[in-house]
C-alpha cells in the first residue's frame, strides 16, 4: 500500500495534475532507468524503454488502483517493456554486451581493463540466466528491492522469488567460478 503522501500525488495525477505525475515520476525515474538498463544493457535502449514506460504509466494511471506502490507498478511496466525490447532485438547476438567507455579518474589502464573484463563477464553471465532468474537477481540484488516488492512486480509469491534468486545466484557463481579458474 502506498504511503499517504504518494497516495495523494496519485489521486492528483489521476485527476489530471501533470505536476503531481511529474513529482511521482521523479521519485522513481532513476530506478526505472537502472532496471531497464539491467535488462537491455544499452543506454539508448534503456532510455527509450524508460520513456515508453512513463508514457504508458501516464496513460494507464486512471486504472491504477493503488494495491501496490506506484514504484512497484512502474517497475512492472519497465520490466515488461525491457523484455519486449530484448525480444525485438533478438536478431542481435544474444550474448552481446555493451559497457561504459568512461574511465574513472585515477584508475590505471590495467585496473580499468580488468574491471571491464569482469563487468563484461558478469553481465554476460546474467544475460545467460533464464528470464525469471535474471529478473529476480536484477531487481533484488542490483536494484535493492525487497523480496516482497520483487514478488509484486513479477506477480508471483515470495517463495517463488526466493527460489529463482537462489537458483540464479547459484548459476552465476558457477559461471563466474570458471573465470577465477581461468585467471589462475
């Protein structure tokens, strides 16, 4: 159930107050982008997904019942659009991963190369997980959502979330263990 302040913003937005909708969106925009990026691994596509999600949320706002938090509802929209984006880009290599090309100040080229190598393999291992396991790992560990919030977004039980989280993390550990052995 959304907090009282959020409920008020939702009611105002449902009544057509665009400023109220803007304030709601500002609360969740960064997290929505991060969720999209966690799935599509491309900044431009993540921005497109996020913008489309915000438009769809606005259009569907009159039907929002408030059973869950606005952020949970928005995450569900972002996740569905992200999965649609992945399916639409299925002609692209399934394992293609894009990483940031920005070097942090004071980081040596070797350290940067090692960090990129590791990040690439983590993203690749995540992308190889089945959709539900990947969704749970991203939402729970990368976005820091609670098990309850993840279960609401994915519309499944908390037990199902825990099961897929356990299985997904186990598969990730196995794939990343191979990296450690190769590096040794």
